């Protein structure tokens, strides 16, 4: 097993396997391997041996929706391999399926002993993060039961119960203990001269609290056919640009990824919805900010994402104040988790509200959706939720008392609660971290746009002219305050944030581009900012860096202090186009499309900030989500910003 993992994703299920299709379950390798459903690992070991030895990869697993590899016994030049194994794997909803075809290369009958060692440790994903935390699980028990055609692994802790069932056709000749808790399924295969034997293995995960899913696919081919049908349906009717094939390919790849990243959520009346998950492997769940931005990018092409995301987030909107979850009435959820640690309150993320910007983005999406689709019914249905969100911004959010949306570091959760949520992301140019109550620039832009869009909805749908006028006045006042307090005249650029004392946090950061997208800056200021973002210290050739190079805080391999984020750049491109800076928008769009083209037309979560002038290929960020919904939707935003130019 190598550290190189290949992701197979279908809805809320993903598997990470090695080059030979194995799962080792080894911790500390940077990203988890195994089969995961609802934040729990339902396969922690899945290793193939033949005659007691691990075969070697003749053709390793390649990236794709199906994992295929070719394996042979280890040997030398003088002794050709006695057999060849063709291995194929795929995932379905709460399922993992594998087919093995073993072909003899000899002209005489051959007997081989094939075994698959399986285990399920039911580890919570938060236990697999490299943060050196440990979690006590009093009373937890694991059990294994041999079946006629396989083995079943179970886990129980109080009321929490999970199960993984492994079955095979033909049934194994035996199921052996290993001394480690794993079980070894064994077959003795009698192969005719140049003969072939085939095995089908199916893994069904039943996580705690999950309703029974659809029937497990019969084979990887069947699972792949299901996913291809879903991807085809998702891309149908989208007008790909004919004059820019690379952008068209990036849009197609992004839509296919979005199709596979849909997870289930409940609406206000308990209805089942399909919403975009944030990304795999770590965030295959509903994150408010991510789902909202993804839905906004896709809105002109796939409005059904917004139509599901809005009621799903309305259903989880906070109604009371909670210290552990950072909840306050009207606030939109940041993260929803279904794992064991969240269930028992050992991590605060069951429903966690540590986001200052999900609430205004909820209102931005609602207004944009109604304007785009004319769906007045949803605007009326969600009126109480929208008014509660406005109430949060004005009251608990800080707009009335502080003049801006404010957050404070959460000791049990996130230090920063805007999109740049890593601990040192909000900093001065010298790297000093902001302290106290932080007022991040980008969030103020979202608030301004939210107030204006909700005023329009109030006037045109809710027919409440007084409320609309109140919101418009609040938006105008916020715009005036912002340009007074955030603008740095000596740099002709807005500050990244204000700290608890009201001092400017003076790092030059890409968040200024979000202000263009929101329309918060006057035209003169907006044009200065837009052109500044395309200067060499900001623009790497692959996109705009999160932090301009040359500042002491800059680091090209920092998560938020010098890297390049596709979704960040998509917002910037939309903002540049809004301010009439179309050449600059095209420059950003071409850079991102080139980065996607270099990676099989798929944009990752984030790439390193190294310049294109010294690195002819984009340098990967070491811990990026390979599939991320905002990045998958980013090419659609570029299409909106610049068309097919």
C-alpha cells in the first residue's frame, strides 16, 4: 500500500484505495483510506493475497469513477507470472463492490489460494485527522459473525449501532481469524489450462441512523452505469461554449463531479432533498457556505441545486443560543455531521454554526434564485427564515451594535469563521494574527448584497415596502461605513479585516475581489482593486493568490496565506466582470481553465501559490480535497463571467 489514494465517490459514500485496490487502514498517511459512509469508516482493511503473498501491480489504479488494476505474482524475468488478476472496484450508495477475474497463464491445470482480508473499525473521521486528539469511547464493543457467504462486522456504543456486511459469490470456502480482529475470506481456485475464475464481492454499510438504501449494485460495471446515468442527467442541456473547448471540458468535468457529490438532507417539512456536499475525502457532508456558493455558481445552469440547498439550510437554521455549537436565533448552519463523536457531543459539529458568512450568503442565494427562476412560492415559503436571518445579521451578527458582521474565535471549534477559516488566515502583512472581535472584509460584502437582495424580495414578493426601505437604508449605511473604515489610502486597497479594537488588519488579500462580486465598493475603488489583483505579486499565472507575495505573511504552501483557490478566483472573475473589467476577468478565467486542463480538466480545492513563470505546471497543494463542490462549480461561474471568450 502506498500513500497514493484513489477516491471513488457516490453521494454520501466514498472509498479511498491504493494503487493495487487495497485498503490498509494505516493512520497518519495524510488522507484516510477505507470505505466511509456518514463520517464513519465501514471498511478499514481490504487486502488481497494469493498463495499467501501480496501480488504486485502491473497496471496500477488510475483516477476515475471505477478503480481498475492488473496484478501478477512477484517474480523475475526467468519465470513468467503464473496468473493475472484483473481487479475492478466501484462504490454505490452505502456500498462497495468488487469483481476479481483470475486468469491462468499456464498450459496445465493450476491451483491457487486466493484470500481477501477484511475489517471494519467504524472509526469516526475526526479520529483520523492529524491533530493528535484522542476520544474516549466507554462501553464500545465490536463483534464479527461468520455468514454462509461472508462475514458481518458490528459496532455498538450505547444506542449507537453500525454494521458492515461482506458477502461473496461464489461463497468463500472458509472465513479465518487473523488474530487482529480482521477476518480472512479464502477460496481455493482450480484453474483449467489458461482458464479463468471470477469472484464478486459486495460490501453493504449500515451506519447508525441511516434509512435502508437502494439495492447494492451487482457489479462495478452496474455501479458505474448508475453514476454515468446520473452524470449525464446532470449535464443535460447546459450550453457548453463551442469556441473554448477547454472551458467546455472543465464545465463538463465539474458537472460530473457535482452529480457524484450530492448528499441527502431534510427540508423544513421533512422532505428528502439532494444537496451539494462540500468535498471528499474530509467534507462529504452539508457545509452551509460551500453549498451556498456552489449553488450560486451553478444557478444559471442548474437551479435545482439552489432549490434544494435553500430549504435544507432553512430546516437547520438555529432557533436558540447554544455555546458549544455557536448557535444564535436566525443563524444558518456551518456544518452538519452524522458521526459517532458528533452524536455523543465529543466534537461540536453535529450542527455547528461557526460561520459569519453562511447567513448572508443564504439571503444572497434566495434573492438570486427568485430573480433567476421567478419561483415566488419558495420565496414565500422561506419568508420566516429569511426574516430570521436578517434579524441575526442586525442583532447577534453585530450590524446594529458594531456596524459590521463580527465573529470571535471559538475555542472548541474554528478560530476564524469566514471562508479563510484556518487559525492564522486573518493576519496583518507581517503575519500578526487578528485578535478580539474580528470584522472580516468579505463578510461585509455578503451582508451588503444580502440586504439589497432581500429588500428586493420584500418589495416584489412579500409586498412589504416598509421592510424593504429599512433594508435598503441599512445597506447604504454599511457601504458608507465600510469605505470609510476599511479603505487604506496609502495602498489604494481595502484591509483584510478590522480587529477587536477597530484597527485595520492590513494584509493585501484576495478577499477584496469578493467585494467586487458583492458590489460593495464604489466604481473608482472597485476598478483600482480589480487591476491591483492582476499585478504579479497577486496573480500567479494560475490565478489570484489568497495573499499577495512579498508580504512577510506570504507562503505559497499555506492553506490561506498564499495559495490559489479556484472558487475564490471564480468570485473574483464575476466581480471583475461586474465592474466592467472584462479583460482582467478573461485573464483570471484563462488561468483557471489552464490549471484545470493540466489536471484532467478537474479543478482541485486549492493549488500552491508558485508562479507560472517559474513552474510550467500548477503545483498541487499537499492536502487539498481532490473533489470539491465549489471548485467543481467554478468553471460554470467563469462561463457566466466571460462567456466562451
